């Protein structure tokens, strides 16, 4: 859990493979301050694939694409996810701890939105 004296800088990199497939990598650095200043400590990352599923859904006022994620590293996992790019050009990811709809997709976003750098 994040306290007032620590923070994480998270980086997602997406590469379009074709019209329905993206590969991605995720990296995170932990900091002992809440501004991500100085040198961080590398945290476990992951790599995988996002497969665009048919359809979208409205979540918290945003139109989200339905995707199936396939984590390939460090531990293989497959599941349902939602993603959206907001009008402010922020990336929103589904909260996998939230309730799921009848098709298994999250019904809420994570509280954090990611900004393109």
C-alpha cells in the first residue's frame, strides 16, 4: 500500500501487432518519496498480449474496449480486462478487484489513470 512517503513510477509500452492484437510490457520503480525523485528501485514487471474482443462497454462514463489479456512473463495468466483512452489522452485500466459483469469483464476502473509521456 502506498503511504505518504513512497510512490511508484509505472511504465506501459504497447506495440500494435495487427488490427486485434497488441503486445505490451510493464515496468515499475519504487521510490522512498512521493514525487518519484532520485533513483528508484526496480519492482517486478510483466509482459504479455492484449487481444481486442468484440464490443465496448460504458464504465464510469467512459467507453471502454473489451480485451483478453495474456500475461506471458513472469507467470502466465489469462483473463478479461477493459481499457479506455479518455478525452484527456489518459489510459484507464479496469480494476480486477471490482465486480465482474456477466461476461467476466471488470465493472470499474482503477483509481489511477496513466498519462502518455
